């Protein structure tokens, strides 16, 4: 029998799993819904954003959540000229690591500018919230250069 | 010594309360709770642990791929070896044995082992009934798979029809003595068990395990560390076996892998008469009839006599000479991946004298048992109050 004559069949598996967020991630998500960014303070006083339930190095419990500023500095970035179908963004944008004021760890999100010439490491950006928020990281539409009329 | 290599002992046990839904904690929070309790029992902190060995049922259950990776921080495994074990329902037992082997071998001195399941965020029935191309699907989950095997046992041994109900009623009574058990049914009567709906004939609803969230953890250490503990549970023997779940001529009621695993276990432990020498058994019984079936397979009695032990009350904590599942067993709490480890941990609690209201008076040797898949993976250990002798 030729290999191409052997039977094959598709196998599609789908199940709607659920997830419980717990006290820390749950608070972070709820904060997004209220347009507030919450990080978490480590024993040495540094602040992790996004927050984690346990210290990434010492595994200690982390419980002290603190509000983070909504502006910060781009620490590095890449340009996305042609977003793919599954991207949350339809137009060209940067994906950047952003160190927000009050946080000690940068987190990744989009910087919404028209072309790569407008991007530079070290630039200041401010958060742009969606009008309707639901408790999801995409409640943040993206970041825009600071002073560009964010409301 | 029996299990080979360095002596090893359990000096810390931790469990969560088992319940249908632990909506207050994330998956990391769930394993953390059990692990912290085990550490506290052992008088240790995260930094004292050399390695972490984790187990859970198939990834399909929660849809989390490689959970061992995202649970590293919660289990204090950062910068340490972390292993994941996977042998379906027996995984909690296999995980404990892998953790013990790291101590027996002398590779590590203090190992944390954890097993868990968050069934409320998953669907075991779905995960166990995935339709595969070119294969017949009965879409019946575990109960549908095991019910014809149970019938085969009933017919072969001429067991009275209500033996399974007796096991279920007994384990639910035992569960009332265990604050961690999922099912607490103080008003349940034997007649209610008998009258409960037939789910997978001949298995009634009340003869099946619940679907639980929960985790169990143990700290397993070498001889030097164990001697610092007031009440270590010394590991006298540990054995694992597996076989294919389907082949012509397979003895599904009493699988070869089960028999040989038990024979190896008793041999390692120097036990010639398990019924006489074992004081408490924690056996993996997700469907009631598996108690008499495993009693026979494990050599606690002759073939065909398992149901007679049940009928005589021998396996009841009150008055029985071979109490089985004093914790309430899998029939009262079933966070699948953790269920095997709960058996092993409960055996350890018994010989440490720490089982609370479900303590078997004066228990010196106890057996923990787990099976998984289509009754094809087996993991067992014997723990003792006394150090094993060669």
C-alpha cells in the first residue's frame, strides 16, 4: 500500500475551560476594569508589574498591592508593520517593554504611533484606556507618546 | 534496606480542604496551600528544600500544558530541580515514589512532593472520553469503562449485590471523621445509598467518587533529617508497575501489574501476611466495588474472598481488623491527580499517629495504594512507625 493511500482523519478537540484568578491576579484584573494599575511590592521594596502571587526569586507570599503610575518609559521595542489576523491591533504599531512610574519591572504592551520613526528607546508614553473596560489586559488599548492629548 | 539505598521518611504532610470548587484560589494558590502546610509540619521553610516533584492527571483535565513550569514560584522551586510525574490517576502515588527515590538514591536530602487537581476548572469526563479517529467511542468516562469489569467480578465471585453499597456507606461514615474530606453527609443512610440512581449499571451514583478541587503535599527526607523529627513515617517499601490497558487475554479484574506490584511491595517490606501485619490501608477506590477487588489483588485475602471481608466489617474503622480508607477515601474526596498522594500521605499520618479522629489506634505499618488509567498503572508504598530493618 502506498503511504498516501493510508487513511487519515482530522482530530479537533475543544473544551471551554474556566480559570480562577486568585487574590493577586484577580485584584490586578479588577483594577484594569476600574482603569487602575496595581503592582505588588516585594520585601526589598521593589514593585512587580504585572503582579505575581509569589516572589519570583524567593517564593515568599506577596500581598501588598500598590497603585502604579499610568505613564512611563519605553525600555525596548519592536515595530509591527503588518499585524496578523489574531493580533489585537489592526494597524501598524510598536510592541514595547514599558517601565511605568512606580514599577521596577517593565511590562509589554503596544505603543500606538503611525510609523517607526516616531519610536525611540527612552521615550515617555502614557496609557490609553478603552472606553468600555471589563477586567482584561486589552482594557488598555495601548500607550501613546506622553503629552499627545490622552484623556 | 527494603526500598533500596538510603533510608527515607515522611516528616511533613499537608492537604487542602477538598471541595467541589475552590473559587478563592488560583491553581498556584491551591498547590501552595498544601505545600505550606507540609513545610510547617516538617518545621521547614522554602529554602530547606532541595528539589520539588509534582504530579497531576493529564494536561487535558484543566487544559494547562506543562503546569510544572508555571507552578515553580508557588512551590519554591526557583533555582532547584523540578520534575513532573504523569501516570493518570495513580500519579499522586508515583509522584511520591519518584520523590522518595531521589532521597533513597542519595541525590537529595529533602524533597517536597505535591500533587493536585482543580476539577472545577476542567471536565474529567470530557478529557477521558475524547473521540479518536478509527476507534470506537463509548463516551462513558471512567465509570462506563469500569462497570463491565465490576460486573465480571460480581459474577465470578457470586458476591451479594449490595457489597458495593456497603463500601460506599462505610467510606462516607469514615469521611465524617476527616475534616479535610469533600463529602460530609452525616444524615446519609445505607438505604439512600442503595436507592441512589443507577449511573453506570451496576454502579449507583452513591457508589462513585465526587469531583473535587484539592492538593496534597509531603516532605520526604533522608535518615539524618528524619532523626530530627519527633514522628517520621519511615518508608519501608515502594513499588510501581504498569501494563497496557487493552490486550487479548488481559485479566481486567485482577491485572497482572497489580499483582506483581503488590508482591514486590510485600517482599521489599518483609511482609508475609499483609492482613496480619498491616494496620491501616489507604486504597484507591473511586468506585465502591474496587475495595473488594483490590483486597484480593493485593493479597489481603484469597481470590473471591474480598467481598467477605467487606461484609464482615473487617475494613471498617470501628471494629475492623484491616481498616480501609479511614480518611473517607477517594469515594469521599477526588481531586484526581492528588488522590493517590492523599492515600500515601494518609498512610504516613496513620503511622505518625497524626490522623486525628480517623486514627487507627496504635498503627505501626500502613499501606498507601493508587491505580490509574484503565487500571493499568499501579503505585504502592508501605510506611512504618519504626525504621525498616534489612
